[in-house]
C-alpha cells in the first residue's frame, strides 16, 4: 500500500516496511523535548517509572523558555528542578538563560533536527520541525517521561491532507498569512488527528522560515503534524547546522489522502485571525477600524530573524502610535545578536518599541505584556483563545510581523500596504 | 469501567487555556491546578463539581496546548469521565496516559443536558441518561489503548513491561 511522507518516516522508525492509517505502532525517537512548564511534570513521572538514566543524553533536550528568565519564585523552582535533572543525567542539550531561545526556533537553529527524524516534544508547537521534513509532534509530560526513559513512543498512524502549493507570495504576505488562510478554510479541527503534507512547486517559493511558521501552526488546525517536502533550501539550511546524515522522504505517487487542496500562494492576502479562535480569519477588505493597545512581535511562530526584518522595514523612520505598547521578542540569542549587529534593534527602539530577551512570556499570558480587561493586542503569536494573553475580557488578533508592525504605527489593525 | 454522576456541559472548542490558564502553570501541584480548573470559562465550576461528575462537551475538546496540567486539573477536581464529540489529539493522549477516562459520542452529547444524571459503562459500551431514560452506544477503545488504561496509565505500562 502506498504511503504518505509521514507514514514513511513512521514506518522506518518502527522497523516496518509499511504502515497504514489507523495502525498502532511503537517508534524509535530521535529527540525528546520539554520546556520549563512541561518538564517538571515529566521529571516526576520519570522518577516514578524508576528509570535510572535517560535513554540517550544527546537526544533529550530541555529549554527554559516559557517563564524564563524566572517570572516568579514558583517559576524559579520549576527551572531549578529541570536544571538539576539535566545535571544529574548529563543531558547535553539543556538550554538555560544565556543560551536558551524559544524552543522551536532554537532546535532548528542548533541543528538538532534533520529531515526524516522523529521528534516528540512536551509542547504543542513541536510540530514546527515538519518544515525540515521531519515527523514531529506535541505530546504531554507523561509521553515525554516515557520517551526520556525508553526512547520510544506509541502512535496511531495518521491519514493525511495534502496541500499542493503553487505560485509566489506577494509583497508583505508571508508564511503566517498562508497558515491563517488555511486554518480559516479548514477550521480549528479541520485536520484533527491527521497530517498536513505540503508539496508542489510553491514549496520552493517559500523560505525555510515561512515553512517553519506554517508547520508551527498545523496544531491550530488540530493536526498531528505538518510536514514539507525537502528541497535544496532545506538541505542548505540543515547542512549548515548539522553533520548528521539524513533521509528526505517523499510520498508515494499513489498515496491516499483524505483531502487535497490546491493553494495558489499569489492569491493569498494579509490575513488576521479575530478573537477567540485562529479560524476566525479576515482579510483587510473585511476589516473595519479596530483600535489596539498592544503589539507583540515574536514567539515560536514568528520570532525568526526574517520576521524581525519584515517588521523593521515597516518601523524604520516611523513611530509607534501614542498609547500603543510595542513589544519585540527575538526568538533566540543568535537572532537577537544579528538584529543588534544589523541595526534592527536601533530601528525598533527609535520607533518606540521595547526589545526583550527571548521568552514565550506574553504569548501564553505568562508575563512580559499581559492585557487588562477590554484591551486588544495584535500579535504574531499562534493562539487567540479567551484569556490567552491576560484577562478573559481582553482580545488577541493574530497576524504576520508586517501587519503587526503596521498596526503598531497606525494604532489600529492595519494593512502594511496602507501605510 | 463504570461511572455515575451529574453532567456538567460545555460547547465546542473548549481549549486548554480555559481548562487551566497558563498563569497558573508555574506549579504542577495537582490540588492547586484543580482549584483553578475551568475558571476562565465557568466561574461556578469549582462550587458545583462533585466527585464522580461527568463533563460533556462538543467538538475538539482540549484543543491548544500540550499541557498535561489540563487533564490533571479536570481529574483532580473530581470529574470521572469526559464525553465529547471529539477531542484534540494531545489532550486525548494525555488523558489516556494519566488515566482520565474519556469517550467520543456525538449522540450522547446531543442527548445529555447540563445537570442530567448520567451513567456510563465503558466495558459494555453504553452511556445512559437517567434523567431522560435514553441510552447511547459507544465504540470501545482499541485493545492497545485499553491495556494502557487497564494498567493504570502509560508509566505503569512501562513498569509492568508492556512497553519496553
């Protein structure tokens, strides 16, 4: 039976010639990831299993990014617990303040994921690495604990939806608009339990960073994973960062899909997801004046250097509107440094933005930009659920870095083309 | 596995941010998590939930974050079973892994109102609404998952050598 990209990776890691949708399998893991919120629960379960050591100290990764730098005493206790665990088990890839970045920007940057890998992470946006042709998916803390102990995880083999991309994106339109457009089309459970596989000539018209953003939000359509076909850009990106050999999997010609969508990238416009679901998408021909109080540019979805560059293009020589707080969060130390060296930070600060150390902070309503009742934010983050960034009566509008930057300048949700 | 309790009902897309808001994730203490369970969607939940109660919801229950704190908070608050039209996949896995019983059944969700007395027998594959007298058939879990549940979760499955 013909297989999808995802099914081929899973079969290879289960030691099987073939698998089919619905089959329950046990697979070998190439990487197990956790953060400062999910790892403490996993560490407790790991100890309960009675495991003496992690299955492979080079394949376990912990990143202190959610409430780090420690937002309060309880957060400090959680990070301390992770630090002590990683010291005890000699975990190679433990990233603390000073080295850490937002996990899903950090792992690709450090070359910790290559095409064909199977990665589980106790963070729902672990699906990001599908951008590099890996199977990666979010799990909970118990799965993380068992993964750390055994190097294995159980999966139900998913069926898939195929997205055939063609054409090129227009000015100020980026990966974020593509994925918001898709979620608007299929809904927040449109890909529930399934893979979203991205193929076609349009893939090569997207940068690796656009693909990371698209795969990152596959979970917002309910998907198990999002995955892109590997091309020359992927290979160049990975080879620059890792010496590991890898396999680029392609779906069989006659693989079966639950649905196939053809998407012409040139027809996609700047898209905004209105409260309180990522599927509530609108384009600017449907958006009236909506005043805002805050802009957040960052997160695992849109904290890449390319995202900051797009925001800087718009903010250069302009000022953030009165009564708008603009918060910019480079996703990793390397991105931060590059933004410093290339003058982006100067542009942001002169425009009236603040620039923060890497953290997930405001995206999940942790700290560093919490909203009061009645306040509205335009954010390049990934969720706009009730209370996501603060009070239950606050609102989050999800958008691209270009739209967020234009909105900061305009003081209302704004199309970058309108400036 | 048999369950009995009153129904506490919600709509579609109940996300993990309303089940347990991230501002409380600076702890993994079960009791503390339970004390904030559902508070951003239902301020009354804490006062009305009794041991054994059954949560009923629409499509895509538990969507969003991978936080295992969500099923932990629900279980610790006394809920014995969640019946939904569908579950977000990470929540589904997490529930099985920590031993919170869940089941998908469109008809039962349609046929149960908030506050109804509900009985469920997952082995027999039946949900019974005592208030209305209607019953609903459910699909049993695949054997592999049944074993994890019977073992009392994934950790126990590894301890007994079911998963190596």
